[in-house]
C-alpha cells in the first residue's frame, strides 16, 4: 500500500487511495512535453507498429514511444518506493468531443491471472497519470462511485487504486495530453 504521509507535496483527495501531487513536473518540464505533443506528426499518433491497441477507441490517441517520458517514468518510480512503473513511454491525447469510458486499471477479477501484453495487468495496483497541459476545457478525471472529480493542471500527477472506477469527462475544447501509466509491486 502506498503511503505519502511524509511527503508534504502530495495530498490525499479521497480516503479510497486517491492522491494528487500538484506540480509534480515543473512548468518548464510540462511545457517541454507539451511542445513535443503538439509537434508530433500524424504518423507518430497513428503508428500501428507501436501503438496499435486491442481496443479500437485508443488507436490514434496514443503516441509512439517518446524517449523524454523515460525520465518521467523514473521520477514516478523514485516517488513510489517498492513499486515498478509499467514499461511504456507514450502520450495519450483526447480531442474535443472525446471522453474516456468508466473503467478500472486492472483486468479480470481480483485474484485472477488475466494479463496484458506486458504480463502486468492482473498485478496492477495503482493507475497514475501525469498531465502535460491544461489549456483545454472539460476533460476532468472523475470517480462516479465516489462523487469526486479532479480538474488537472499542467504538471500534476494523480495516483489512484487500480480497482477504483474512473473516467474522463468530455473534452469541450482544446486537446488534452497526458502520460498514463500503472504501478505494480517490485
């Protein structure tokens, strides 16, 4: 179980294991990643080689692997002692009109051995999202069973238990960029 009691930068926003680290990335770090997102060509978002997803909805919404995200993944791993961050260094983008369906970040029922291509899905304990930009309207992260939503700012990190149902509200305008990942025990 994660414990951030000794980190004054992280606040628990719900008793159900949901934390926010505001300004996890500096504004300069977030702006640099945002520039990368805005400058990726369509091929970088639609590459079947790297980003083809078994759920069609995700295709065209995840980028090729971005080397700069390796450092961000490492920064998360340094924060979550005892956990590993899943391999994968891709951005996610949502267009105006997009929303993300309500879901959990684990596959199968608790205790099952269902896996994904990284052999990690069934052992995912936490979902984590780093927000790259905030110049969009809508796109709040929400938790329907908890009556909770969070409006991200550029550079924020949100971590929640993998079995907490959540979704993303419709993006009204602008593009929403983030770096989603998952945590499992070492």
